[in-house]
C-alpha cells in the first residue's frame, strides 16, 4: 500500500509518504490506550468541549489551506472543498455545543423504591478507517462525538489523503488535545487488522466500499469488537408531482453532481412518473450535458476529475457494460483521462447489472414508472438502502412512501440537506449504525445502568 498525493487533474505524483512501521503502530496504540486511561477519565465534559470548539475554529482559520489540499488529493472543485471544511467545523462545534446531552445521565422510571440512571461512559480506543471522497467531513463526524465522550482515536485515512490526514491531526494537537487522544496512523491493511484485534482497541468505524466494510466487519466480528459501517448507496430520486419542474430538475442535477458525483448518498436513480418523464428527461439531459468539466481550481468548474484514473476507468467500464447489455446512452459516457462528463442512461431493466450497481461518478439512470407502487418497487430494487429523495405535492403520499422505502434516510422535496444535528446512515448493504446528530454519540459508548436502593 502506498500513501501518495496523485493529482487526478494531471496524473502527477506530488508526494509520497511511508506507511507506519510495526513499532510506530504499537507506540500509537499504547499512547491512545494511555490517553483513554488517563486524560479521558480525568478531563471534564466541559474541558473536552472547549478543545473541540478550538478544533472547529482551526478549521475556519485554515480554510484556504485545507481546501487546497483536498483539491490536489482527490479533485474536488474548490468551492465544494471550502464548503466541506466549513461543514467539518460545524459538525465539530455541534458536539461541543451539545456536550451535556451527550454525556449527561438519563434517569429511568422504575417499579420499585430507589433510583436508576443510565450513565454514558466511553469505551476507550477506537479505530476509524476513512475514505477519500470527503476527507474532512468524514473524519469530523466520527472523531468529534467520540472525543466528546472521552474515547480516543486512531485514524487510518485513505492512502490518497495523507496530507489532509496530517492537517487534521495537526489541528487536534494545536487545539490542545494531549498525546494519544487523536493520532493519524498510515496503516497497511494488515496492520489495520492487527489493530482491530488488539485488546486495547474497543471499536472500529469504517466508511467505504462494501468490500472494505465486509473485510473490517469480519475481523471485528472474530475479535468481538463493536463496528459501525457506512458503505455504498444507490439512492432513488422519486418524482411523482411538482409545482415547478425546472426547480425539481435542478434539485436532481445538484443531487447527482455534488462532489463530482462521488457521494455515497447522492441521488443516482431517477424514478419519474409517466406524465412528467419526457419533460424531466429533456431538462435533465440538457443540464448534465452542459455541466462544465475542467480544472477543479477554476471558479466555473462544475465537475472536476474523478478521484483517480482508476476510478474513471471503473466508471467507464460500468457504463460500457450497461450499454452492451441494452441500456441507452443519452448523453456523455466517455472519459478523458480522469475526467468524466455528466452522463445519462435510460432503458435499464432488472436483467442488467446497472439496475443494481452503484455508479460512483456523474452518471444518472432515469426510469419511467406508472405511479407510486411501481416507483417503490424500483426504488427498493437494489441491495443498497442509504438515502432517498421524494418529490410530491401530496403530503399523504410523501408519508406513505417514506414508510415503504427501504432506506436509512428520506428527504422530501429537498436535496443536499445534511446537517450536523441529523443522523446519517443506512440499512441493507449500505451499512449499520449512525453518524452525526446525537445518535452518533450512542454508538461507541457504555450505557451503564446504575441502580440505587431506596
């Protein structure tokens, strides 16, 4: 495994970094364990909140530098990179603001005399395995709630994100977190498995592919460790009625092209009622065809390169295979190096691989359906169950669909509405557990019962 910054816009290798030695890994685990036994037990929630608040401030103070790093690492357009830094700061600050709710006792009504409370205690050392598509946001939503609780963090970032990973670790150190509370460790996969198995490590959270999640869950299961999995998605965008088709199409475009189309909870399958299908398709195709592809540092760029040449090649193979199996390529579909244009497929059927696959790039698959029941059938026709989007003017219909859809999140008549207070996570092959919101602070915590006699 090589940790390197390879600019996907040019293919140039800008820097390489060594993986940790086994001795360095052992030292990192020992320091995290010592911090969990020492600092985490002696610090107060208010003290931890102030440290997190300073981390949020440092994100904002270093915004330009942090954003430029991830444009080089994974090709995100600059404005989106700046927005990600802001969001990471907001998430971190959220847990500082809500420290009392995260750490406070919860009294229980009991049937006998005396009292009973649930006291939230940290588990200890946690390993986070984070992806390249949101280098700051993904780390913030794992690290902030767990440091607020008093857990300590070992962070294995994606091999193509060594500089953003180092910048995050530097912010935690500069904010005043003690040695061992948060550490960036460039692990190989074999070293990561050994860390999960280590008796001093009490849980692991991974955001990534199904393959990565299955591999981590297997090791965690063998070693009886708590695991949170945030994996892939092929989120449906259901349109049954709208007062403004142009605005709804723009929402669909925004939901598909965000982050160069490389977001696990992006809308990827557009399920359109028969009476709106032709108008939607015409506008959607035009918008994706016109989306500016170019230098991610340029102000007018909508789509920068995909994260790597290999990612673009994988997406090309998927599109080509869909067409070979009978899908219609309406626009786009041909990469230029790591760049991939806005692409639309129609005519996809359950007999095709594309019906079930996730397209991790700016490819939208558009389906025509007769109404609500068929829309639900198509929406639930994959093994994924992360997010979903429903556009309808009928509130009762929205409620019915929200109940029937197999997903961890349902957004009605809006997109790109993630927020620090809202839990994020899925079902089926999209993973287990929740991040963000107060639910994130219930994942790696000992909900200890304390029962006292009357």
